C-alpha cells in the first residue's frame, strides 16, 4: 500500500505583521514582513475536494508540512528571504514567518507579485535570463543529483515547489510541484539495496537533475528550461542508507523507490544500476522513449534484481 508522504510542503495563512515601521535603537526603520499563507495545487481527481488544504501527486500520495520547513520567499523584490513554517508536524495548514534576509546587493527593482520556492536555499535566485514564455517570472532552482530514500515516497529534500501570488498585496501562495516523479518497483531474493543509480541513454537531451530555469506565473502551470548543460546531470542516484532497503521476493511485494526529476524525457530510455549492501551490482535497462511530465508519477513495471 502506498504511503502518505510525510515530506512536507508549504501552506499558510496571511496577516501583515505591522501596519507601520518599527524603529531600531539607532533610530533606523525596520521593515515590516508579512506572514505568508500557502496552499497546494490539486490534482485533477482531487479538484472540488478541498484542494486548498491538500494535494495529491497521485491518488495515494498526500503532501503535508513538517515542523521547521522553510521556504525562499521573494516579497515583491528579487531578494531571497528565509521563511519558516510555524505549525506542527503533519499540519495541513499553517503560517510561514520571516527569519532572515541577506544584506542588500543594491538591486532596487521590484517584482509584480510575491513568489516562493520550497525548500529554502540561499542558492535560489530570481533571474531575467533563460528562455521563458511571456508573462513568466524566472528563478534558478535545482533538483538534487543524489537523493535520499523515503518509505513509499520521495524524500522531502528532493522535491521542489514554486508559488506566486496574484499581486504584491496578495500574501496567499499556491504551491505547485516543479518536478516529475519516477518510481522503480524492484524485487529479488535475499536482496538489500544500498543505492540505485539511473542514467539516461540519450546524449545531450536526457538531463534528469541539477539546476534549471523555472518559470512561474499566476494561475499558470510552472515551466522548466534546461538550456545550461553545465548545470545539469544525465543521472540521478538514490542513497538507501547504511542498512539499505530489503526487497520483497515477488512482484506482488516489490518495493517502490521514488525519484524526483526535472520535467522532460529521454528518447533512448535509461539504465539502472543497483548496488547491494555487500557491494554486488545488478543492471537493468529500458530503451523506450520516456516522457517525464510535471506533477506526474511514472511507475515502472516490477523488475527482478539478479546480481552479476
């Protein structure tokens, strides 16, 4: 049975912290920071069923917040501000409050709306580069090349989401997944998996992870642009921990391994290298043309792991 994701993602409720400006001891003005409220986009099957408080990547995978989750918020400016979730573990709703912002770089430009990226990273950047459709605002974000195993889901550190409000005075953020999802289903007798590496078999177009341009626009689906090859990887590795993950022995009890990928595809398929806790390796592959669509789960048929 597929598990409900414990990996969290943003939500919130807004209220402006102060109507005016406070003063520091030295008389300088202190900026008032809003509290952002966020919801999740709903899948097609969940629309009409309280989409503001929950999201399903597929019919069995619900996203919730973890205590101490953080986002990169862009409060009407290109400045990446750190915001923290103030709710409890597993909450579906809660507030994100201001934590810190970097020293000013002198960029006085403003954005037409408020934006946010989950999870927080000081490397997330607003950008005017990248070939994005008209009306989209660009950000440099990344999906990790090495990801951690999570039971029946992807690890929260692997998933990336973006949100945009209707304008500068709107502090409600609807978070949308920026990535695609691939699930390998593996089984084998007496097999404990330590790591899995997936590698595209298509040169120069099968990029799976790394940094990319993400375009965000209000009431529109996010878009991804992978135009800088130096930022990208044609592979992704899943770390299953020191103790590894024990496989079931039949197709019926195959274990799911989740990967988060940049939307796109690989025209020649991919290879999969499985390493067990004793250092033995097994390889499987597919030569099919495979598309990875945003906010969509691609589940592979169960495959048996047999070591060389």
